[in-house]
C-alpha cells in the first residue's frame, strides 16, 4: 500500500470521510505540530482554561442552522460512495472508487477500489486496522496512522459544529472576516487546543456554509506546512445540506479531490464492519 493510502481518509463532516481527507492531506510523511506527550498537554490545559468567544459561537450556530439545524444534529451515521482522485505535481491521477462508513463520533471504515486492487482502513477511536490489497496483508494501524486520524477528527467540520472540541479543552475564538472572491466574504473562527494545535474554519458570510479549513503540520524536516481543505457543491439530502466536493491542498498545491456521488444518513451500519477479521480470508 502506498503511504498515501496507508493513512486514513478524513476531515469532512456529516458528509462522510473523516478518513477521506486525512488520506488526501498525508501524501507525504507529516506529523502534527501538536504531537507532545499527553502529560504536557494536561499541564497546559490545567494552567490555561479554555475560552469561548461569543461572536465565534454565533458563527458556529449560523452554520449549524444553514446545514439543517436539528436534522443535521440528528445524524448519527453516514454511508457514502464516490470517487477519490490523487494529484501528483498538480496533475490528476486515475480516480479510485470509495465506500465510506462513518458512525459518530469516532468509528469509520473506508474502502477503495482501483486498478483491480481493494484497500480497507478502519478506525475505532485511537486504534484500527488496514487491509492492503496490493500485498494481500492485514495489519494493525500504526501510531502515525492513528495520529493522522486524530488530526482529521480535530480539523473536521463536525468537530467544530457538534462541539466535540469542548471535551479536549480547546478554545474557540473569532478570527475575523476574509475575502472569498468577488462580493463574497467568509467569517473565520479558530479552535486552539491545549497542546498548541490550531485549526481555522472559514464560514460563508451569506450562505453560512463551511468553505475552508486551515491548519499546519510538520514535515520530516520539522518545517510547518500549510494544509487547506476547500468544500463546495452543497446539496440538500433529507433536510441536511452537505458538500459533494472536497479539495485538499498542501503549500498551495492541490493533492487530492473527494467527489461524493451518493450520501445516506442514519442507515444501519453493522458493528462487524469495524471489527478486525481473523485473517484475510475472513475479510468482507
């Protein structure tokens, strides 16, 4: 399996794929700026109480309402299908089909098929497993893959709008209004975690749809590299409005695109999908 596929997919929101965007954003090895020992994070959390800005909360609430309000908040599972296209040196490669099963808050299974090869990655909290169809091997998730999923969770729109960040003691601040094209502006809010990891979310000032997600990761040289996800082509399904296209950029260069073709909410998802098979032959 390539390093790109060996990491989880993820960072969308009710529209699936917490695993989808993490996969796109990790085409080359990178490690979160927030990668510090848990005890350090706890010390910081205890010494710096989280702060929640009232204006930022208003922006978040407007976004929740724009995406469907209670219908959005009532979503507990998402099953989606579509195409994932990786970009190399700015050029698109052959797309692969995917099926993604997401159960809130932190269970996800993503299956890819392309050129006759099937790949499966499953995340359950901070653990998971991977099936590599190229080598026909089944293995536990590595620490790096688990970190990628944590970053994907922290930088997901669902995390912002559903308030999961509160459990980690993150602070929410209003970061101002930004240009977003001719006659368009985005309201920006920032989540800052006790360990220093920060994510900025741009929300359309007119339609209140989430538009962009910004954060930084460290590469192997220890340099901070800008990451950006752009959400577009919003459609309404069963009263919930979601983006059907998510583009990912690293250092202003596109690295991938997720194009959803079908999204279903609150359909039954069996627990067995997330259980590691006994062996390759038992994989379904």
